[in-house]
């Protein structure tokens, strides 16, 4: 379920488009939309500093970081130094995703340029005050809570504690898990597992109820029958998903997948597979499998489609009952496991997890 909301992004606000703190001040660039957001630009206004009556150019690019000089903008407007400006696109607006083919959801950033056709980032104190009024496709429900982020390396995330699993304004009183986003930087496919208890590893130490997994082998006549080790029932997830590797430094791309160049190394070239620029931070949808050059160690991170569980009436409500003690658990915790079917936590933090619930 989605809705549309209107807001103004400004160089003179206290947080940027991702929600991160920023210092209100004139600047040479402004992040209009964070990755994953499509926006409709209704109005651009502001004030350009610099040399009076000199032409400058307000350029919009795909991505969440300022691209290298020479980059081609997806849209631009001409402004004058030491003068105000205002561009109105109402009532229909200017949908950013319509400016590119295929549509890009890697974010949108406005940059002040001193050249007209391609980017030359303004320097030497030349900057601007900028306000951009947008309509945003808000895929979140009103009143939702977002936990975690897509930059901090972790191996688990507590979405809500067991004690917070009751008393919410939903049918039955429990919060609903609506969406999970993950980035797997571990180097191998692993499992994202959902539990209703705060810490299944700690809980397992105090519970005596065990279950026995099936034999590890089929067994043969006259052969040795091998039994798998016992696993505490509290280590068995309610749900699990196999998450493929997201970070690569070589290999083939999957056409149609959204990638970000998270670390560019000179010499590599991804232009033939859809990259707008060969720079760190650039997002692109792969249009082919084999980059022109990918032998120098540049890192690509695949942005996997979110695990969407519906709106507040059809999300996931985790709940489990301890064997023996019959304790009902209504928490929501996500753990990374190197094994399927039960929790075996990895040694290091190599995942990013973000969850949305209501």
C-alpha cells in the first residue's frame, strides 16, 4: 500500500533526504531523494551566489553523491549569479524517474555547475541556497517505525522486543512486520531468519526442550547410520530466506538488477552495462552481464528487492510458544545464519538490515 506526500528539501534544513543530520548553509549540491525513492518535482527555487550576471547551471543527476566532472545531467536549469530563481512544474510536476530509461531509483542529487552541457562542479565559494518541493511516492504506512539501516554492518537486528509485542493498535494487539531490506556483504549466500524471542541463543541455554533433526545421510544397507546433532527448538526460526551475495569484485552481472559502485578502482569500466558514470556511489540497472573491464578490483553491491509483507493489515506477526514452559513470545528479531533450518550465527558483522513495522 502506498501514498503520496509533499515536502520541501532544502540546503537550509537540519536533516537531509536520508534523515541524516546536516548543517543548514549554502552549498554546491543537495540530495533531493535518497536511493529507493521516486519523486515528482513540483518547484525549484533559491538564490545563486558568485559573479553578478554570470550564467550558471543547476543540474540534476541520478545517484546520491556528486558525480565526477564531465558527467551528463538528466535535467538542468540556467540560473544567474547574485540573483534569485524559481522554476514551477505544477500542476503535473516533473517525475524524476521519467527522465531516465530504464528508470533509476538510486537517488537524485542537484549540483551547481559552471559549464552548460556537462558537469563542472562549482568551486571557490560559489554556492547556492536551494529549496526543492517534491511529491514522493511514500511506500511506508503512516505511523510506521523503521529500525536499522543499510550502512551499518551487523549480523542481527531486534525489530521490537518481546515486551513491546503487545499493546499496539492492531488487530490482536501485536505489531506487524511490513518490510525487510538486506545487503549481504559476507561473500557467500546465507540465511536471514525470523524469531519471536529477543535472543534465541541466550534463551536456548535455559530451555531443556530439544528436537532432533533428520539423519544427515540417507544411509545404505550395511552402512553406518549417521544422526545429526540435536538442536534446541528455540534456535529454529519461524521463517527464513536465503539471501545471495550482494558484494562482488568480479564476475557476471544479473540484467535488470540494481547495482551500486561502492568502491571504484581506476581502469574498470561499467558504461556498457548501464552505469551513468564510473565513480564511487553511482547506481545503475544492469543492461548486460559483462562489463567492458572489471579486473581492477572495483566493488559492486547489488541492491536486492525488499521482502515486502503487505500493509498493516497483512504483515507478519511473529509469535512462538516455548515447549515445556509454554511461554508465549511476541518479539521480532532477525538473525543471520550460516545454516538452513536453525540458527548458526556467523562470526563477523557483514550484513546491513533495515526493517519497517507498524
